[in-house]
């Protein structure tokens, strides 16, 4: 997962997202398409939209309230793997200004299970 993040940042893809630009439904859909295609469960719980893998040990969470505010203190995206969101083996939080292609790349990596399996092995050691 970390390697995917570093590769994406090194390539500079999608880093032209304007500060203050709105995150729309189309961007969220594009960012989470890899999860939907991999058969992750989709659910809505108040302000949070979640995509959870079938074993329940990895999730991508989108905070709709954070996406509508200009506060830099709220995480718009939370990506985690491990026993639970309250006790993840690892977690990544991203702001409103994180480019959708970066979230999509991370979602692809997570959906294929490479990151959750590798992190599970590390956590079990």
C-alpha cells in the first residue's frame, strides 16, 4: 500500500486538483470503482459511506460531511485494514483535496488483497 502511494506521488498523477474544489459524486464513484468491481459490500451509515471487503478486515470510508466542509481537520477518506476500524493494523486518512485517482489506485491495491494480506502477516508476527 505504501509503495502504491509513493509511486503515485512520484508520478504526479492527479496532483493538479485545485485547493477548494468540490469533491463530487462522480469523483467518489471513480475512486471507489475498484472496490465495487471486486465485490466489496457498500453501505451508508449516517454521514459515512463505506465499502467493506467480504471478510470485514479492510474498509474504505468516505465522510460526506467532511467533503462538504472547508475544515482541514476532518478526514474525508479513511482506508484501513486489521481487526476493526477502532483497532486497525494500519490506517490511512486523506483530506478533501486528495485526488480521486490516488484514492482509486489505493483502492485497487487494497481490493486485490495484497496490502491486507501483507499487513496481516506483519501484525501476526
